[in-house]
């Protein structure tokens, strides 16, 4: 797949803005999401994520800038965008009296499938989203996690090229989160463009291939994101020989006043991954048995926190 094909089949946003009276919800947002990848949309409350997602879904008109979904302009051709797009909002109501199967079939019919095609697609999706055993149960008996899987199935019913997920893991228990994450990764692996907005950064760290950071309605530049890779970051280190570990850290010229003990592990601030790799090599060479050596927070959370400091 070449880059022009990727852009034509994905999401391209350039300098988009949207205000509500005197409130500038989105000031200057730009992003690119390509097929086969999960792109995370990250930002604090009030950063403009939901407003941007609504504009991408063709449900809200931007004041300025351009949007392309699968090569289509939501303003000029909203029908083409909606045909190419699967939209899973934070909460999507269901028809309580309908079964899971009938809900998917009805959704297919709303996308103008004939009865046979809608039934066949529903049968496929029941297996895809893991609801085959509940196919003939009314949707009112579904748990929160099961309803989220049904919502994802409804977003996929017309086999869209692009998928928008707004807080898909909201309210889910740990098992349901893992199942949803695996399902989203599988959908992306099929070649779909997936954009996910979420507050759960640890979840996104395991789900997303790349990320877009939005704060006060402005997307972070590639340069500012790259700069966070070289800033001070805390690493978590565990050893079965804690005294030897402390001595080795001292020999590595890491001041004891910067080290924090936490549940049998040591938290050590280091500047950049190069410094972390060098320290690990030094500890191993010194014969210190290391069982854990990892960032204290995930890449997305570190970047988000670092960018937030810069904007505060």
C-alpha cells in the first residue's frame, strides 16, 4: 500500500476549527489516520475530542479547515462519508425488545441491505464480536460490555473502511476491556482505519499504533511530540538483590535523593531511552539480577503528561 492510497482510504484532517458562540471547542486540529492502524485521539476533558469526532462523523459542521474520510468531504458528500464510516459513540442505545440478531439485521436494513444480505451479515458479526451465544436474547439482558460489543457490531455492519470509536472502553470491567481491545486490533489488522478516543491511556497504550494529542482544541505538533522522547522519565526497577541494585545505581552516578522505593521496586528518573538502555547494560554487567526494568507509565501517558506540562 503506497502513501497516497493510505491517505485516500483513511482520515485526513487539516486545520479544522469549531466554535459554539464564544467557546472555541476546536481551534486548530490536524491529524492523519491510515488503514491497518489504530490511531489514538488523546486529550484532557474539554480538549475538543468529542467535538472533533462529531465533525468526522459528519454530525457537526466545521467552521474552518478540511476533513476527508476515505477520500470524501463530509460537507460536500455526507452520504459517501457515512457509507465509508462506522461510528461507535460512547453510549449507543439499543432496541430493548429486539434480539441481538434482529438488532444487527435491522441496522443492516437501515444501510439499505436486502433481507438476505442483512441476515447473512448479522450472522457473521455475531461471531466476530463474540455474541453468537446471545444471538436470540433481547438486548435488554446484555451487560455493559456485551452492549459495547453489539455497538461495535452495528458500526461494522456495512463493512466500513473507517471506524470511529468514542470512549469504547467506558464502564467496562477488566475482562471486557481485554476482549474489546483484541477485537479492535483484529478489525485494524483487516485493513480498516481505526480512530479511538479515550481517557484510559493505559488501555490505549496496548491498543494504539500511533496517537494524536489534542489540548485546548489544538493538536500537538510532531516536533513537540518528538521532544517528549528525550525528557526526564521515571523507570521502575526490581531486583532480587536490592542492596546490590542500590550500590550499582550509586556506581552509575544516580543520586540516592532521586530514587524512590515503591512496593519492592525502585523508581529511577532517566533522560531518554538511550540513558535507560545504558543503565540496564551497566546493571547487567555489574551482575545485578534484574527482574523488572520498564517505564513507570506507558508511552502515551508519558507523552500526554509531558505535553500538558508544556501547555500549563
